[in-house]
C-alpha cells in the first residue's frame, strides 16, 4: 500500500528564536513575487518557549532590541520588536525609558507574539527522533524526518536549530537538590514555603550572578554562597569597538581566518559573552556584601578563588566540599541545594542524522565542517543541504548561538536554499512512499 508524503523545501528541527526567525524570513519571502519556498518546523515543546527557567522579572537582555528577529535583515519588517511594542501599546513608554535593553520577560513576550503569527508552519509537541535518507539511485534525493508521534515529513533541506544543552561539570548529576540554572524558576517555586538554611551557586558568569541575586532576594533568611574560581565577577566588555565582533561582517572575517587567528579572536573577545557580568549587577552584589558587613549579618558570601571538589546528595541535604585554589584548604558546606550556572554546550546533530552522520565531513580536530552559508560539508551524493543554527562557533565565531546575528543568518540560509535548488517544486508537490 502506498501513501503520499508531502515534500517541503525546508523542514526545520526545533523552533526556538533561530528557526522562528527563519519562519518569518520565509513568510516575507513568500509574500513577494519570487518562487515560494515551502517549509514546516517541528518543536518538542508544547508551545513556544525560550529559557523559561531564567525569565527573572528584573533581568534585562544583553543585546540591543534592534537585534531582534528581523531588523538587521529587513528594517521595514512588520515582525520587529518596535512593531510588537506598538501593538502592545507601549511604544511611547519604551522610547521614554531611553534604554536599548528590554526586560528579558518582555523580549520573550515579543518572541511569543511573533511565533503566533507563523504558527501555521510549526507543529508543537512533536519531537524529531530520526532523519533517514531517501535515495534516487545512488544519490540522496530527500530527507525523511521521523517524529515521535509516528508522523513523517519529507524535506529537500534540513535546518537544525535544536538550541543548547545545559552543561554540568563532569561527575555531577542533576537531582532534587542539584540543579542547572536553566531550571531556576521552576525549582524556586518548589522551595517557597520551606525555610532553606543555605543555598550554593557555582559559576562566575551573568547567569550565576543573576541566580545569586534572585536567591538572596527570594529567601531573606537564607545564606547564599557564590563559588567561583576567579577573584571576583568580571565585567562584560560591551564597549563599542569590542562589540564589532558581533557585526555581520565579522562573521565573514572570522570564517576566512586561519585557526591560530580564530583562536586568538576568541581569547581576545571572550569577555563580551563568556564568564562576564553586567557591571550594574556586579556593583549591586558588592553593595549587598558591604551592607551586610556593616550590619554584622553576612548572608551573601562570595567564596572566590575556589571550586567545589565533592558534592554529595545525602537525601535530606547536599554536602558541598569547597577547596581554596590558593591554599588547598577545604570547607564542607551543608546546603539545601546547589545551583550550577556552568553554561551550555551545542547539541551534536549527527546522532539525529543516523546513517547520514558519517557522510558529514569533519576537520582534523573532529569538528563538523561547515560552509559559509551554514551548510554542513557533506558527500556529493547528498543533493540537499543540512544547515545548522548553532554549533558553528569554530567556523563562524562567537555569534553562532547568540541573538546578535540571527536575523542576518537566517536570510543567508534562505538565500542559499533558493540559490541551490535546481528545479523549483510546484506548490503541493507530493512524492509516493511505499511505507
């Protein structure tokens, strides 16, 4: 028995901000006079969500509102953050605020507003479990994207935008008293109504500082211990010249550079994004520490130049052994929970690709080779492209997983798909599958 399988020019895996921006670019492209590009996106979450566990009420974005889903690609777009503000009746209020950096919860609301406008091209609550090649002779003509509900989509091109994965140190397993900061707000809700005596936060970046500040606010009787290897929180370098590392032109320069130059640029400008904290938050935490010294009740403790060397969940608490990096002296803290703000790692797309994974080229260090248009370098037998939104820092630079270049990146991916298709598919084209 045969069944008809729809063929899409693009099937997107995941629907976070990056693939949302791509869906918008597609909608604007298809509204023009050019040949339409068909697409559908699959998202395992039941609705749109972006780092919901860290949507702290007081936290602001670390990127200008002008680097939204569209403006850098199309300043006249109706999907801009400014148009969102206008529709919400807050445009004048935002202008009077004189601030480039909206609240994080507000930017998330903007994302949801934009996602609702393109929800006809996304299936929520649908997790991709595998990608299988569809052969035409010896060539791979299409990709069959298999979902957890048994459905399947056939694609000429894949765009993988599955986001980042929370990263815990080696040997650490998440549990009821051991969290990654990505779960913060959900876990804090569970702590309310209890009387935690001590909470430990590990990490030196923006998220770690935000976690420490939130816990210090939420639990006024609780000791909050911030543990990090540095002498103190380091300010983020958001100066005008340094921010050029986020410019679209910088991607071209980084891509063309040799490996020694790429390594050097990442070292030079890591402080624009990694293990760096907004200076206003650093100052606020210092004020709190100093105020508590004056009052004689130290509730916010900064355990600097230190690291946790042993963490044990006893069933009723978590025992944390903190080692001083300068003296080697160890201190054991009994805490109600420990929060690791230890960053994220890009998801490796190759397990999802199954037998297509070995057909993707890697460099001498085992990293995936990626073309300038964010397309994986593959064997010539693959007709279509497999594009990455994220996981390309080693080839395209620091903006790989950041919002700064998202609008421009999706425009480049879309243009690549349009330029590379040999024969445009008629609308509603179907292929027959003997499945």
